[in-house]
């Protein structure tokens, strides 16, 4: 087995090329690039080769602990996570850039459990490396340029010295050793080089399962019958058994008339496309997800046929928009970009140690080996795609997020093979949810740390199902920022667990300053973390245009971290006369038996506007009742009301007063093992008027500390779509910007312009400390200072993974 704490990206037998860089950064990235300067005087000016009977391609042999085939978002996040855990990684990607469907070649937005913030999954953005990438993209690229997203993925990979990246390199062969993969061969057409990659462990994140297929692993393609897993949502034959591919295009207004002459292969008759009746010039990019086809073909071997059909549709649609005369606003528009490869949704799904199914998703089943989570709806599309009379997609939502078990990521047939991405072990119905990219990446990160544990201990992937090993994997994942529903970090190495946390202040949520009203044109709500005990009175200011009655309800979910508010705790009816700035009191006369998130619901009333505040507070979210999912037991649909966030800047908290006030963010929260809100905020939140918020950890006796890990609030409820969406804030307003870390009064580190979820401070050498103090000088927006977690470790290297956030040396 390979040493997981090694620092060389790979060992090469070809001595004509240098070994990978030992330093992080981009000065000498571990990518497949010439090591010799082309100006080297030792290079011949003219190469003359005599004729021979035949030649072979140049071959380079590589070795690694983990070989990853497929550099989509899943493979990329797995490679980074594994490399940071000390694993030597070779990442084989058959495209010129990373990211797969999220790259500039396809341009689909990255989404997962946040689901565009259109369901009841609160605080559901995925954690770990995929969060780091999305936060960085929001910071650098708030306009959603897909080319910038490419650069972020490439940068993150080449900064890791343990990764050897092979772009434009396609898998060609697999060599088996009994029931395990021994090596793979791949070919790069750009440099005419054949690579032979030997590894202890392999991950297939290739989308079509190229590696698992060649290795002989069992797979499925199509939809299971309803009876096999009791899946009432299983599609009919008429609907179809596979999701198709999509092709997108971008348009640009050039300020003058532009003609368009359609290519001969463009569709000239759009009468077979039902949605043609609703075409418009305002939609482009992946908002055209419904330009889909191919679900009745072999979505692996007939991909080129599907691509050509989609090109026919795209250019036919554009011809219609430009030349039908029905769209005068298209006169100055030109095609700026059309996809050259289709975005694939579904092909093979491989046999793991467990197959996820509809009940796991909808019933939010609990698994002892949970390592990731999902939350996108079960989203199935008709196989005929753009030519179908049926709606382009059908969404079945659960109440909230669901767990993804490790067993779905491990091959049943090949002993050293993991799965990630859309090929994991799931039924067609469950796949309708797990297939999206952020969910795929989250599962891939779990595989990466599983690989690190396997390499360290000489285990096969299936052997991590041992309860002790699985507990260690889950602990490592949680420490890396990976959220697992119903799990919290209990790390015996974390010295902060034995500390006492105190602060210069703790937010007492009494009154929030009003800054403008919003009309009750729809049901509106406020997500509030309330403590166990009597519910406080709520005071609001309202403007009223006519005599009316305001109806309000206090609701909660079925459990403390369930955000589907269908349990009514109390009602209020308040008669109102016309007038502005009226103070009203809501007394629900209710009591909570546990700390829980609740929703203050103000039912729609066109005569009433309620005052809001510009203040943003960790764990508080303004909501609106946006839609309903009507129950249909015949297909397993639960009935749900969706109370969804209002995106900023329009989304603002209610300017409420709570009597008595609550303390939603006590200092002790930073020690509870959670990095995001669940049934409570799980954060220390300073008072609004605290001019120098300070968090203090103290021990009764000195502790040897070499590493301090901090977690901040980057709004895990915000979807952070990677392209097309314009993000209203960059960076996230709740995130601490400037802070200082002190140990026994000595400055250990001073940080400015911080914007990430995680920060790790490595001391020059482990130091005996009785006190660690974090002083906040500035926050990125109009929010009180908040810190989600503080962890302290003795030995900077005494673990199997590095931090999910940027790591910097201490200043002192």
C-alpha cells in the first residue's frame, strides 16, 4: 500500500521528465507539462528520424495511491480532498478543462440540495471542497462567467502537489488482477502519449462509468419496474426509462442588426416541438435545460447521434427566433456560443453494496454508514425530451435532505473500485435526485477520505463498513467540513472540547431596527431558532391601508431540524384599522419542549405591509409561501407547503421584537461539533453594538496547541449557482472579514479580507497555551460577528486530512 502521507504526486519510470513539484502554488504545478525549457541549448535544432516499419506511441508509467478517472466536479473534488489527506493522486480527464457539465464546454450551473432555494431544505449547501469552490466562485465570479469557473477548478487542482493532472487523456484499457484493478491505460491525443497508471485504489467518476465498465463491474441502464423496490414514482414505458442529453446556447446584443443564415442541418419545421409556442429571446444558457433529447437511444454509444440532433434543434430554434418575424427584439442578437458536446444526464448506474431507492429519499431514511447527503428533488424527464407533449420535468420533493450511505459508493464486484457522480448505486428513481453535481461532488469527497483510510490501514473499501472504521471515516469527513445529517463531530483529538468558551457579548435578539415595509401580497414568514420553553411574544410594526384582520401562525416541522412548517403551535388574529407604523403584538401562548426552528407565518393580506430590517443575522431567514406539492399517494408524493427564502437584496428579515429576548448564538455553540445551523444556529453571535467582538477559549491547565481551525458563516442556505445567476453579494455578508488570533496574549495570526467558510492557522511550532482568543475587527456585511466552530489540535500532522479551507503559517 502507498503511504498516504507522501508528498510526491506520482513516481515515473520515464526519466526524461521531472518528478512533480514538491511545493504548492502555481509556480510549478503538477500537471502534464514539459519540464525542460524549450530554449535549452542542449536540445537539437533539427530532429531527423529514419523510416521504420512501424512506431509506438511514447509511454509513461505512473503510480499512485488513488487513480481517478473523470475530472468532472465529482472527480475534481475527490482529487483535491484525497491529496489534502496525503494521498498520491493521478487524475485522468478526457476533456481540456475540469468540471464536466459545470465547465465552459457545457455551462450547467452547479446545484445540489439547495435546489435553487425552491424547497424546504434550509442550510443545505454541500460542505468541504465543493463548498470552498462555490464560495470562491461567488467571491471572484459573482456574474457567473463559466470561463472563470474553469480557472478556479484548475487552480485548486494544480495547487495540490499530490495531484498529477492529465487533461485531454482518455481511458483505453484496464488490467485486472483477479477481482481488483491493477492498472489502467489512457491516451492523450494532444501530446501523443500513452499513460500506464498503477494504483492501489481506483475511483470512477467518468459519468458513463468507463472504468467500471472495462473492469467488468455490474451495471444497470434504464428504469426498474415499480415492484422491484416498491417505487410508486417509477416511470411508465410511455414516459421513458432514460433521461436525455441537453445542449445550450448563449446570445449577445451587439447593438446593430445581425442576420442569421441557418446551416443546412438545422430543423426547418418546429411543429414537432410543443414548447416552440413559448420560445422567447430572454432565455439562454442552461435555462434552456429543456432542449433535451436521446432518452430512447443508447446514451453511451449513440451520444454523437444525440449531439447532432440537438444541434439541429438549437440552430432550428435560433433560426425561428431570428427569421420568423415573430421576435423583433431578436434583430440585434447574435449567437455568442453553442455547446460542442452535450450535457449528459443518465447512462449506466453501477452495482454497489446497496442501491438507493425512492423510500430512502422521500422517507429520509437513516443509515449507519451515512457519509453524504442529497436534497435535489427526484427530477425525472420524459425520454422524448423537447419533442414530448409532457412537461419537461416532474419533481418529487421530500420534506428535507436525506442521507447517502457509503455502500452506494463502493463496487460490489471490483474489490478496489469506488464510484462517484451519476454512476453511483441507485435506482433510476433515486438517481433522479442524486445525479446533480454538488451532490455528486459531496459523495466523491467521502470516497476520497475513505481511500485515505484504506491506504493508511491496508484495507479494501468494503472493510470500512466495520463500525469502528466507519466512525473514523465519518469523523474525518465532519472535520473536513462535510455535513452529514443527524451527525455531529465528536473528535477526541480536539483540545477545544475541554475548554470553556466565553465572549465579549452574545446577541440578545430583542428588537431589530425597521428600514422599510414589504406587502403581504403572499404568505410571508420568518425562520426563527427558539429555545425550549414558553414562546416569546412577537411585536411587529405594520402599515394598514384598510380595516382588516391580520392572521398569524407559529409553526414548526415534525422534528427540531425539519423546516417543513406543517405543525401549528398557535394562532393569532389581530383586528387592524388603517394607519402607518402601528405596533402589534402576537401572543401564541405556546411552549416548545426542545430547542427548534420555528416559522412565524403572516398570512397574505393585501391591506397590510410589515416592516423589515436590513440587518442580517446568522441563522435567521425571511421566507415566503411560494407553492405547494399536492399529495398523491398513488405515486408516493407527500403533500408539502413550500416556505422558501426570498433572495437578497429583496429578502430581508422582519423587524420584529421578541419579549422576552432570546439568545440564539451563545459562545458555547462553537464547541458543539456542528458547522452550520441545524435545530439551532450552532454559532456564537456577538451583540449588534459590540465594537470589538471577542471569543475566548480557556483551559484550566496549559495545552500544547499546534493548529487552530475556525469555521465561519458563509450562508449555507445560499445556493451559489456557478453560472448565469448574478450573485447579489461578494463575499457573503455574514462572514467575518478581519480577525486576529491570540494565544496567551501573543498574536498568533492576523487575517484580512477573509471570505471562506474555513480557516486553518498552523503555528510555527506547537505551543503551550492556556487561552486562545479570536478578536473580530470587521464583518463583510451588515451582520453581527459570528463564528460557527473553533477546534484546536496538538500536532499539526497528527491526522489523515488537511483542512478544507486555506491554510497559512502563523505570524508569530
